[in-house]
């Protein structure tokens, strides 16, 4: 029987249809979590290398910080205290320090917040994460009003309204936090989802679900402050009546001096040895994180720790040193950014 051009064409189209169906099936099976970037992503944004994204979602907000303080929710949200500008939980949040990557994903269409959460939970389970908290198990009685004040006005690069999370239906908020232990430093993930029931031009929101993915890589801060030499301390005191020191390091929220502070302490001892008549106020300063009373106590204890180290380890007479703490009353930078808060956390030497 003679083969016709039409027959060859039909068989070719049939094979292409079969191949196309195979690709569609594979795509459906692989669509849940993917590591590939999308064309509609915010310029300069990218997935974190340790966590994939939900298939079909786009990055609409992105930010990274090398070192931050982070409160990780591990229990039920209770209320947002507008006066203190703090969220309250059934149990205190987990205090973390390290690198932060924050990504906002938009999953337009039929996706729900629960679907996003469960996909991420399954992905994290495959990677050995331990779930620390899952708000979907709290029950319907939980009131989430004002919970998302955390997101309002946030300094994050986004092509959506900064209020996308805050303005969504508060009852659609769902939160999951997880932890993965690693030799190089533990990894924590915080997930927050909200839903929109229709497109909204005001908030530039699409019908579907949004998820905020915070990835915290716990690690000590790399000290990047140059140790001030004794001669420079003397010059600063002579010209401005004070010298600010950033080389004296403490454990988080404690007055324990870290070993890396040795070089700065040695220079202070040299300064005092070179000028036998010099007596100093050692003044501790903090940022504004936490209550004033707590910071006042912390700043005083840190100053006292410096005085104790200088007298016990470097032979400085205690009569030449007076410890003082002023909490966050004398900032040298804004407290609204991590960089500013880092500048405000310092020890100053002031002549008596």
C-alpha cells in the first residue's frame, strides 16, 4: 500500500502529541516545588540555595542581611501591643542571630495558604528540618488581628505594596517555623502565608496566596571594626572629650566579654599607663531593642565588666575607673536599621 504525505503528517502529529502529553504529565508531577527562577521575579531577587519555591510562584519582595537579631515564633500569637510595638506569644520567641534572607512569593490563581505551607513543610521534611511550630494546629479560636504589623513599613525591596501581608484577611494568616541542625550553624525557617480572594489594584495584589519565607543562618558576627590604638584614643579624648570603642564584644543580651575583645582592652590599658593622671568613666551604650529598664541595666553591667577586666587582667587601679550605663539615651545613629543599631552598641571612655 502506498504511503501518502497526509499519512506521514498524521503519524508525525500523533508522535508529537504523545511527547507533549508526556511533558505535560511530568510538568504536573514536578510543579509543586521547584528551584528554577521565574521571568516575573523582582529584579535582582533569587531563591535561597537551600530551599526551593512553590511551582508557578514569583518573587515579589526580597532582602538579605549579613547579620541581624531575629525573634522566631515558636508558639501561639496572642496580641500585638501597639504601645510597646511588640508581638506577644504564649511563650517567648526564640532569640536568634545570624544571616537573614527574606523572600516574598506570590502564587496567583487557585493556590491557598495551606497548600503553600504543606508543600514547604514536605520539602523541609525531606531536608531533615524539625517543625517547631504550626499555627494551623492552634484551632479556630485564635485571633490574628494586628499580627501582621510585623510586615507593615518593612524596609524590603518589592514590586508589590509593602502592606500586601498586612492588608490581607487576618484570619487567613498561617505560620510555620522549623529548624535544621548543621555543623556549620543551625538553619531556621519562618513561613507566613496570607490569601487574597480577588485581584486588588490598590495593594497590587493578585487573587491567590502569598508566602513570606525568612531563612536565618545562625552564626557569630564577623567582627569588622578596626581596633582603636591607644594614641588615637588619646587624640579623640583631647579633641572631642570622648572616644567610642566597638572592639569590645559581648554575648547577646549579656555582659560577658568575648575573647575577641582582648586587643581593645590592651589598648585601653596602654592609654592609662601612658597617662598616669588620667581617670575615666567607662560608659556602656545599647540600641533601643527591648525595654529601657532592661537596656539601662545591661549597659551598666557591661561597663562594670570592662572595669573588672581592666583591673583584674591589666593591673589598672580601680580608683581610676567608674562604670556607667546610659542604655539607648545617646544614640549616634538611627535605631531603625541593623547598621544603625550596631553603631549604637558601644563602649565609650570619657575623662572624669
